[in-house]
C-alpha cells in the first residue's frame, strides 16, 4: 500500500434533511498530486470545510498520517490550506501575509524565516516580499496566497480551487508552478476543482465527486479511458461527453447513430450510452448530421451537430483539413469508433459495457 498522507473514511454531513456528504471515502498518497473533480453542487466546498475543521462532521474519520483528526480543532490539524480567494491582508507586506499562519501558530522567528525563504523561492516571489498587496498584479497576489498556504511545513495540503477566476494564460502559468512545487516538496497535494481542464492538467490521481460521494478514484488515464459511471465520464473531459439513449438487444446496442456490437460486464435492461467528443468520425458511415456551431479551441475545433433532434459534439484538429472541408456543406455523414462507446445502466448510472470493433 502506498504511504498515505490523508485517508477519509465514511465522511457524512447533512443540513437538516439535506445530505451533502454521503459516506464519502478516499485516500491521498504521499508525493502525489490528487485532484477531486466534480460539478458545482456536489459537495466540494463542504468537503473542504470538514477536512480543514471549519465544520464538524456527522460521522466518519479524517486520518492525517495515521491520526484521526475528525474531532480536532482546525488549528490542531496538521494540514496546509490554500483557499479559493486571495484573502490577503492589505496593511501587511507580502512577507507578513506569508508569515501570518505561522504567527498564529506561535512559530519561532527562525521557523518563519525559513518558511518564507522556502516558499518565496518555490513560487518566484522573492522580489515581492517587501510590497503590499495593492502593488501586486492578480497573478502575483495568487502566488502570495499559495505561498501562504504552503508556508506551514506538513505532509498534506488542501487547495480549494485556487485558480478560479484567473485568465487563461495566468492559469496556465500557475498550473505549471503548482506541478513543479508539488514535485519539489514531495508532499501530498489534494486539489479541489470543478474545472475538467485543470484536472487533466494537474492530476496524477483523480477522484470524481458526485452526489456527495467519491464515485471513482484511480490514475488520470484510467479514469479518463474507463469511466465507471455517467458522473465520471461527464466530470472529466472538455467538451463534455455525449450521453444519449438507445436500446440493447443481446450484444447489440442501437441508437439514432446506428448499431454496434457491445461487450457487457453486467446485466442491464435499460441503458444509456456515452461517447467522448474525440470518438466520432466525420464523413464516414450512413448517419446524416446537421452541422451547427464550430467553436475555436485553439489547436482544435469543437463541432456541434444534430442527428434527429439529438445534439452531439465532436472535436477536430485544426490541421485535419479533410474533415474541416467536409463540414462546409453543413450536412455530413458521421459515425463513431465502436470502442469509444460506453454503456451505463440508465437507473444507477454505473458502467455496464462497452462497444467492440467487429472482427
């Protein structure tokens, strides 16, 4: 078993009759970048607050390096915290802002000095230590906020969507900074986000949060390639996966996109299908599609199309001149790679099978 920095078991939290965290469990290994990814409204903020000790839990354990801290105060939990907002004190210098959590912990001057030097070097803000927040750019403020969260020397850090609201280029730079920082510190980062692109950019381990539970935890590649549920398929990837109905007869799945052979892992009488955008092939097959919006994503286009009043999206590389030329007619044939099709039980949302290529 990997050396665990954080283990959450059976965590539950309700507000009146509303269950927000429902027997939630996950683990975070040392020297790993774990990303908890879920759509808004699935309990991410409450999960952060309960882990950090800002709200009590109804049940469950929060084990930090072998010690259950579920009933400990926030100050007694050996967890570093990077909040969503900058929350810098305007009358303090950058150095004083970084030192502030250590002042509250009554750290020695030597400890504060070492911590400031360490994080300022990691995040390249040494030249900012004497400045006030009003003198900083948005990106510099966020680096200071991250540095303050990392100033506490510990084994596990919780980062609550710290890049939200920043522009694309700035987020890209800070994503690179966060990756390098975690690799240098060799600690456990548990990063919360509702942005699938951040999850894809940062994670080595992904946990999918849906309806108050972690529904899948595995390496990034495994979760992306073999989602175990509709929630998992929808939460990771951009644009979102295509989810649509169809009928299963034996080992054949039929929908408005045609029929394909499937391999069933478990029985289900009522299924829905999922195909990621890259699973489609433009200009192939007998299904006719009406082309709609083409969204420029930079290196590729998101192409939205309609088949018999059902909407779908695919992605096409901007260097795929053949496919792009076919789209100009606004009506194209479309098919999908059989192995890109994933079947889910329509009631539970859990994976039950996958398409297979005809042999």
